[in-house]
């Protein structure tokens, strides 16, 4: 049984099964793209020593407000993802970083 469905390119005559498949494929592509973007953003946040150094956590610092863990250099480069008012990203203020992290 055929019906008219509105697709991105306009109205077209397809079956419900075909349209369902098209929608599912589009959602899968969007989810794959979103996952890829999230992973790319995380690459700059995950400490590189995590896999190679068993004592990687010894140099980590935690935000005094939310508890987010990062290396001191990551605090200076990116600031706090949750509490942007504490440390502005890219501002190399080591004293401020040490005051708002533990």
C-alpha cells in the first residue's frame, strides 16, 4: 500500500515500510555523527598519560565546586567545563587555577 510522505526533498509516494527505513537510516547517520563529534571533543580532554602511566592520577586537580578532574595544563587551556565562571579557558593564570582546584 502506497502513501504520500513529506521527505526532506518534498512530497513523494512511498510505502510506509520504505519511509520507516529512510527515517531510521537518517536517525542512525545523525547519531553516528553526534557520537563522532563527542569523541573528537573528548580527545583533548582525556589525559594522554592515562594509558601509559599507572600513576597518571597523581598530578590531577579537581574543581572545588563540581569535582571535575583534569591535569593542571588542561585547567589552564580549557578551564572548567561545568563552572566556566571559575577559570576562563585559555587564560594562563596558574595562581587562579591553584586557588579554585584541589
